[in-house]
């Protein structure tokens, strides 16, 4: 008996299923599988919605130091997280000299956004969403609402942020 015959014989002992039977799936098994997957997706979506409804978004309270003015060049950005929070923010030094701070998560599917220097646009690469860097308003793509912003202010050469006035009164 050759080595190849021996391998085939041993393989058939380990895997006694015929090749034709291995590719056949009954309609009932397929329907059970689809039902299970659909049910799992439904439960998962329900849990995400319940979490969003029952656990509201963290509110920014007080004033928070970000960095020194000279640490962010004209047209540059700085990512930061406020102490005690997990939400990422982006500080943008616009070419006009203004500083703006926005949540760094797209309002469509929470992908990370970035500023395109010289364009005045904050871009989301996931689904080609774009926001106005001066206001945070949606310019194009699928995002349903403007980027949440923080108010930027200065104490000498230090840059601080706090909750925007229009967000404090939002329901």
C-alpha cells in the first residue's frame, strides 16, 4: 500500500462524510440559521438603543485646560479628551486665527473625523461626510446633524474649553 492510499484511508476514517453531503444544507437548517442571526441582530440593536436612551451622553461641566496657544500651529489640530470623560475632541486652529473645538466623532456612525488644512472642512472618511470647520454644520454626506462643539476661550496663553451655550439649554 502506498503512502497516498494510507493517507486517504486514514482521512476517510477521521472524516466519514461524503463530499456530496458536505455541501448540502436543508432549507430548514438554513431558515433556523437565518432566524438565529436575525434575532441576535435585533436584540443587539435593541440593547444599543436602550443604552443610548437610559444612559444619556456625558455632559461637559466646568472649564478644562487643553494646551498652550503656541502648541497648535495655524491650520493645525490637537486631539484631546476631557478629564473624567471618554469622548474624543479635536481643537482646530483655523487659518483665520480662530480656535474651534468639536467632538471628534461623526454624527453618522461615530467614525473619527479630521480637519483638512486650508479647506475649512472637517472630513469623515468612512462615508465621505463633511462639516464646516467654522460652525460644525453638515456640508455633505450622510451625517444627520452638526458636530457637537465646545466653547473655546483663553486665559493669557492657555486654551480652555467649556460646554457651548446652545448645548447647555438643549433638551
